C-alpha cells in the first residue's frame, strides 16, 4: 500500500472527525480510501472515455503534422 499526504479544507476535516467519532469509520484514512474507491467506480467509464478522446485527438494531430511534413 502507498501512503500519500493531502491538504484538506478545515470544514472537511471537521466532518471527517465527526464521522470517525460517531463510529461510521475507523479513522480518517478509511474515509479517504472509501471516497476514492467510490469516485473511481462511479467515474471509471467517463474517465476512460475522456482519456481515449485525448489519445485520439493527439493521434489525429500527429497524423496531420506527419502529412504536412511529407508534402512537397
């Protein structure tokens, strides 16, 4: 497992502390893990589509540049 450090707004940390104190989560790290996993699960398709569109756009630009370079 990899450890990362993030800065969060004060209000978010207060809400996280409340969720832990109320027993919803074991600790703040669990909240962040769950939130990130849910984000990825909910947005996986949209993220993949976005990255594919960016790749296609790049490839089309490269093709256009190559075509210009080979013209007499």
